[in-house]
């Protein structure tokens, strides 16, 4: 009887040893291999807030992205990482190992999206771009799903006392899926304030601005006047000297901004004669608000204008300008670069 029991125990131990060895071999093979034997294209997967590791593993298994979800959960518990996964959208590649997938979810390195807001855009162009991006959550809408007007948007941002134009920094922004339009605007506003404050603290002496907001207005005009980086400080110098001499700025971009949607691509004499707050051919000094989103280089130029005596400039038609000291020189340049083309 003892022999039978001994043999039975030996058999059980052998069986357990065999099963355990087989399991360990399969477990190690799982950990070292790819997530799935099924070929699939790289995909995005979102871990919802509050999701646990078991639910994530089962969902990946149901979609065919993981062969042995229980092994993965056991491995995570063994590593002490089962409770460390972070919510968000992740990029999963088929060649990833279970260890790499776990490390990704623990790291929180979610998919990064970008949106570029160019210098010189208006606020409405920026809002339109935000709402055209399918990874940005749209909240600045009325009950009918239409975009709020500027006043309502600034109220939602708790900036109701400010005009929106020029208040948001043009840049390339990185963000995660479902970032709201409000969050994006708050970031851009904060970045503009920081850049403007920094430049204002280090401004050149004897500038004709009452405050940093007037410098921002000037920067927006410079932004719209030239795309040639080397000219920005020269143009700033012209405008600053004109302000100091109480001369009108007489700059077309402000007129165009004042015309709004009625501008058809041509500035007519009646447009230059019309009295409105943005027609710098009629008003003295700066317009009441910026006319675009100025970049950092234009803000710097507005606060560091180039010295000199020039008071005029005219486009050469190649993206650069001809600068003149006197009105007579300017008229010659106008005839050379503008009237001949007509």
C-alpha cells in the first residue's frame, strides 16, 4: 500500500513539475515575444480614467491585440506595476513586447498632437483652426452648436475686459487627445503675456508707448507689414519716429483690418478717406487694438526699433521694402516700385 501511495505522490509531483515547467516556459515566451501573433497596423488605444489593469488586458484581448491577458496581468503584479498605469491615449505597435507595453502605460507617454498657429493670423482664424482639429474638444459653442462670438469666448476665458485680437501667442502647440479649446487658448494667452512682459521689462529707452499693450498693437502692425525678418526693426524705427513726430502711421494693414469682411483685396481711395478707429491715414497714433497675432520677433522689434532717420517705406514687390528719409525720396520710390507696375 505504501508503494502505491509513494508512486502516486511521485506521479503527482512529476505532473506538477511538468505543468509548472510548461507554464513557466510559456509565460517566459509570452513576456519575450510580441503582444499578439496576429498582424495589425500600429493603433491608438485609450485607457479611460479609473480603468484597472484587468479591464485593459481583457479589452486588448477582445480586439485581438493580446494573446494571453492573464499572463500580462500576473506579470504586472509581479513587477509591482499593476496599479501604476495612467489614463490617456497611447500608440501601440504590433512588435511591442508585454514588458514594453506595460512600461508605456506606466510612463504616461501618451500620443502627442500638434497644431501650428502662424504669426499674422487673426483671432478668428486661430479659433477656426482649433475647431478644425479633430483631437481638440470643442466647448466654445452655443446651444445650436455654433461658434460663440468673440465677446462670449473672452467671457468664457474670464478675460471679458480684454479684446481678443493679438492676445494669443502664435506657435506650434503640443497637446493630448480631448484637450479643450479653452485649455488651448489659456495656454496661448499665458504664453503671450509671458513673452510680452519679458520683452517689456527689457525694452529700449524713450519709446512712445504708454504701456505694454500699445507695444503689442505696434508689434501686430509690424507683423502684417513685412515677412522679411531683417526688416522688422527698421519698420519699427519708422513707425516709432512717426509717432514721436505726431505723424500719422498711414499703414495699409490697419485699414484692411478695419474693413473686415468687406475687404475684397483692393484698398480704394474711399477706404483711405473713411473715418474709423483703424484707419491710420485718418487717425493719429495707434489703432485701439492689435490687428493680428504678432510673433516674438515682431514684439522684440516693437520694443527695440532700429535707429535712423527714415520716415517712409514702400514695397519693392519681392517681400522687401525701400526706405526713405524724405517725402520726395519716398515719392520717387513709389513711382519706381508701385506706379510702373500699374
